[in-house]
C-alpha cells in the first residue's frame, strides 16, 4: 500500500463498488455527500442460502448497468472521477473478484487511483458519516459480522464478537428453515410483532463474546415440533438481541464513551434499537443508528470510505490488488482517524 496524504480539497469525486456477498452496488460520492447509490441484489431460491458462484454470475451480469446508473444519477462523467474504490474483503471470493476486476479495469483505463476498502470499516464509516457519531462504541451487526468495537490506538479494537454464527446468519438460517428466501431478518421482525410469548432459548455470552449456534439448533427444533412461528421469531429476537445488549453495555461502561453507533443490515431492526436505547440512556450515551437505506451492503459504504482513504493517501497498485476473503477489522489501517 502506498500513502501520500492528499490536500483536503473539496471537489473530489469517487466511485465505490461493493460486491462482497448478495449485493452488487455502485455509488458516487463527493467530499460532503452521497450523490448516488445503486444496487442489484442476488436472490437465491426460497429455502436456500447464497451460492457463491451463482451470486458472482449475477454480479458479472449486472455490474455494467449498476455502474452506469450510479454515474447517471450522480450526473458525473467517468472522466471526472478522481478515484475508484472497491471492497477488497472480507467476503466470498468469487463475488469479491467481480468487483475487483471491474475496479481494476476502470482504474487502469482511466488512470485514476485504485482504493481498497475493508467492508466492515465501510459499514462503520457510512454510519458515522450519516449519523454524526464521532467517537462511538460500535455494534456492527450484519450477515457477515457481529462485532462490538471502538477506535483506540490507530485501529478498531474488538471488545467482543460472535464465536460462530453472525446474528444475521442466525435469522437468515432460521428463516430458510421455515422456507423463506434469504435475507430473512425483516420478515422475522414482522412476525415477531405478532407475539409476546417468550419461549426458552439458550442465552450464550462468554466473556464479551456471543455464540448463536445453540440458539439456531433449538429454534429449528421448536419449528419442527410445531411451536407457533411468531413466538419463535419473537423469542429469537428477544434472546439474541439481549446478548448483544449485554456486551454493548459492558463496552460502554469500560470505555466510558458517550456514543453507541449501530451499523450493518440488522441495524434496520426497530426492536434492537429499542433495547439498545435503554442501555445507552442508562449510561448517558447517545444512540446513533445508521439510516435504513444504508444499513445493508451498498456501494455508498465503499465510496465514502474510499474517499476518506484517498484523502489519507491510501492507494494500491493494480498488480497487488488481490482480494482478501478473510480480513479482520482489527487488522485494518485507518490513517484518517485519530484516537
Ligand atoms: P448486510 O450483510 O449488512 O447486507 O446485512 C444483511 C443482514 O441484515 C441479513 O442477515 C438480513 O437478514 C439482516 N436484516 C435486514 N433487515 C433486518 C431487520 N429488519 N431485522 C433484522 N435483520 C435484518
Ligand atoms: Mg455487510
């Protein structure tokens, strides 16, 4: 990675490309706002999970149209772009490679810097930008992540994370067992609203980490034994979210930070926000939730973080721009933030 800090000019225009899993997204940003955000989401058949090869085929087919629309909506011509950013990882190899190939091609052809972005950092930065949270404890809850972290000594430091499934996977895998197509979180939230009957599910917090595999097994068993579906959805949310609230509360108490930022697809869930509001209020911290439109995977998270990285002088040579299927949040350099 090369780094020469760019002046803080206000007229930067950048394109960001997201392709870690279901979503192929593209977005154009300038130094202050998101000018466009276009996506096309791969939908697996009902009852199935994401098939990496099928998802990457979807991305290959949709890439050109999504990028074209993102540029048109932003009223920006390709030659006006100062950089192209892409999600370098973590994610599914075949999906990541589609975004990387497209970004490398644009970077080489237009002779503009190629900026690699960590997808998890992207979720955090778009949340921070849109909510105004400056120095938060962050709860990142999505299909790929369940992490509680805060920025300290140049890196996002992980206070706790899942030991197995992410909270998004818990909801999606349970939903698929019931015959829905992934992602299922929003549907489970709807069903949960019709119940207030809490069924016992394993509550598993180990230190600051959480584990959801036992809860998934128990919920599937309940489903097959004929327990009311709405009751199981309600219980999954109440128990699964209570575990997150517990670790979030300890992280706030330990760091004494005054902001709690919730990002990632599961941040769309209103019950989760309600539960987190209680603990943040108790500790005198503000709750900042990423707006629904930008909670799930999107090009804007990559474009915006790309802009921060571009300004900090980060760029990668095309020949070295491999994708990283595993790339932990606490291994990412974040030169634009100071702790
Ligand atoms: P991401 O990986 O950031 O795109 O987030 C996708 C995840 O968010 C999937 O696991 C979805 O099921 C989950 N999700 C989306 N909307 C909701 C919701 N309203 N409640 C709970 N989970 C949700
Ligand atoms: Mg994500």
